[in-house]
C-alpha cells in the first residue's frame, strides 16, 4: 500500500535561482503526511490505518509497527499533493507543446491513485537494474527499513486526520485519522 506525502518548505530547500541543469532545490525537500483537506474544503488526504479484515503478515515488522496482529497500511509513501509536488501528466492527445497542451496549460495529477503506479514504476526500474522480478516487494522493504537509515526518509510530521460524522464507525469526536511520527506510522 502506498500512502501520500507533500513537500513543506523549511525555508532552506530552494535557491532563488536555477543552477546548472535548471535545478533550484538545494537538496532533499522535507515532507509531511499529505493532507490538503482543510485548505481545499474536501476530503483530500493520504489514507492509512489498521485493517479490520487482514491479519498482520510476518514480514510487517519494523520499528514502531503496531503490535496489533492486524495489517497496517501504508507500507511506503510518495509525494501525492496536487499543490506541493504533483505529477505532470499528458493526456493521450493533449500534449502538443512539450508537456503542455495547445493552450500552454499543464496538467497536474496527484493523490494516492498516482503514488501507487509511480511506486510500481520505481519497482520496474529495480527489476530492470537487478535483471530479476522482485515479486511481493513488501518483505524486502521492511527488511531494508530495519537495517539502514539511508533508503527511506522518515516522515515525522503531518497527519491524515479528516472530519467524520459522529456516530459513524470509529468516529466519536468528529475527526478520524492518524499522526505521522518516528518510525512506522499509519499515514506514511
């Protein structure tokens, strides 16, 4: 399962000019759990949480994974915000001017419906590099997260808390969701 993040500017992530190769980022751009719900006025956030149907797989073991005996999601997260790091897409007959349409508009896509195929593309590159199919990648991802600190960025801020109707399943306070934090969390 692939969740969503969004960039947040810490004040030092960008140069005021484009350097060589048109690069303006100074390095890794900090991320937080993706949740544009409040700013957009509609449910627009990463998913995540605990399954009520599936038991925890043996491979889902890492620092801070809940010992709840149930499948927790997501496993990883990629940039998902339409507003902060969306994906430029070209509809089939739409891009006539590079990555723009005939009216010089750019189409931006986001959400976890984009992060999942983007991650599948990353795994396709891994398959190509290693000359072998990875199969169910989850066991390898969790094993990597347990032995190295430079493969993944730990997203420790933000949340996927959204409004809910009091009295609906799991909604007692009018909001539902999880906070990002150190190690595994049910947002990123």
